[in-house]
């Protein structure tokens, strides 16, 4: 009975019906920051494209407070003011779903590193003792709302954005703070579980804040020589701002290693598809 009353009090708030404010110029950015600067809890999400580049191309940052939702157009606005005043502010608690993913995007695309965080996905795993759950499943459980996820794979670099894209982006932060308060009440009834969720959320944020090559390197078992090749590929991909697979695919790592040891330019050129790159590899990796 108490939980039902608590849910009703949260979702009768204006946030459930709030129209998102689209921020695409300096004036609107400054107005948004002035409103949100005094907030101690903010919900954060990102939309991005990561198909043809080394670093993700960030399209939107969505920010919600208890009463407002903002969608920031990252393609048309300088984000330094926003990140300094809000996202990088250690006094604010930032609410995410799957913080590691968004932390990776923010750190890689903008050199912004989140720290004081709470992840509703991590919390839900602690509460339900089940595997990690998608955002829509958690929203349905706590808010009794089914959200449309059809725009997940849409073109976020396209302008103007469609109404469906804007609504999708807004919904990705609309329910984070209400869910946080519900989960916090549940976790606080169990010994140390709220603090454990905060701790694990911070650990996942730190993993997202790592350089891309460090995270990838941890997932691979390689010889020391193969590791040199792996890191060389990261360097080339970052220089060219292309996916690492565009330099060479993982399955070619062992063949490259053997050919490089014998200094076989012909085979290296065939594997890499680029004679200049093959010569550079021979020169740089001893």
C-alpha cells in the first residue's frame, strides 16, 4: 500500500507530462544551466553515432531534473559551459541507465569524466537478483508505462530530428529520477545495499572513463608482440578517426604478427590493403 501511494505521488508530478526543451544555441544553453545549476540530482543520457569513426560522434545529451527535460543539440553548440557547470560538477548526483556506456561516450567524445553516479540498471540487478535489464523493462516495472524503443538505431546525426526521435530521447531520461527514488527506498530497507549500488555504479563509470584501448586490451589474450600490433592499430585508427576494424580485423592479428616478424612486405600489404601502411608498420614495430 505504501509503495502504491509513493508511486502515485511521484508520477502525478509534472515531469510525466513535461514537453522537452530543445537547446541548440548559446542563449538557451545559459538559461538551462541557470535553472539546473542549483539541482543536486540530474538524470543523464546520450544519443550518438559510432559506425564509421574511432571516437563516437555525440548527437544529443539529454538532461532531466525533477521538473524539466532538456535535449541539447551537440552538433550545433559549444558544450564546454554545460559540462563544466553540470555534468562535471562533483556535488551533483547523476542518474543513468547503464552508466558505463554513457561514460564511454562522454569521455571519448568530449573528455568529460563522470564520477558521482547512480545506475538504475545496477540497482535493479541488486533488487531483483536477476540479470541486467533493459531500460524499457525497468520503466515498465516501476512506472507501468511501455515506452517506444523503435528509434534506437535511427540516424541521430540527421537534422532536423523527427518528433519521434525527440520524444524517444526525452523518454530516455524522463523516468530516471522517479525510478531512482523508488529504488533508493527499497535499497535503504536492506543493509548497505544503497551504498553498494553507489559503489558499483562508480566502478562502472570509471571503466567507461578509461581510454578506449585500455578497455579493449583487457578483453584480449595476446602475446607481447601481438599486443604491440594491437596498440599500433589503435594509434592508426585514432589518427585516421576510423574504426579499428578498418585498419585490420582481429582475426588477422596472428597472421600479421607472423608476417611482420619475417618482414614480408608483400604479405603485410595484402593483409592491410595499403602498401604505405605496411611500410609504416615495419618501420614502427620492432
